[in-house]
C-alpha cells in the first residue's frame, strides 16, 4: 500500500486520535449538549485537528450526534474525543435529564420533528 493511500485511509486516523480506544470513559447520550470552556482557548494546549474542530463547533451548544455528523467523525470516536476534552476541562457536557428512566417528552417531540423533516 502506498504512503498516500495509508494517509487517506479513514480507519487509521480515528484509531490514532483515540489512541486505540473504542469506548469513551464516560458514556454520553447522543443528545448530550457540549460547549467549549474558556480554558480551551486560554490554556495554549495543542489539540489534534479533530479536537480543535470540536472546540470551534461547540462555541455554541452542540449535541454529540451533531458533532459527529457535522465533522464526519464516527460517533464512537466523537464520544471518546469529547470525553477526553471534558476530562481536561476544555468542554462541558450537559447530559439530558431523564424522568423515571424515560426520555423527556420535549426531547421526543424534537426527535419526531427532526424525523419528519427528513
């Protein structure tokens, strides 16, 4: 396999970025909302390109599912990256509130509206 082909392989990059991890330390719901903290910009830390893109996108509240879709990063990789950023304090994650183990009616209505829009 040529070097150019290896660099463009969609399977190498996510593995490298997550350091081989396939599951996040914290399981985030698809609808969990992510926002970038000031620490991400003030710390001067060097992010992977995917982490930097997540921080930029999440300057406005963005769901984990949206991050995955907009940045075309596999969902599990997105969860790992968001988890790493959250553990370091670079993003905050707001998990949805569940009542009695059942999703909130408002959330279900938003999902239904989104599905109808497809």
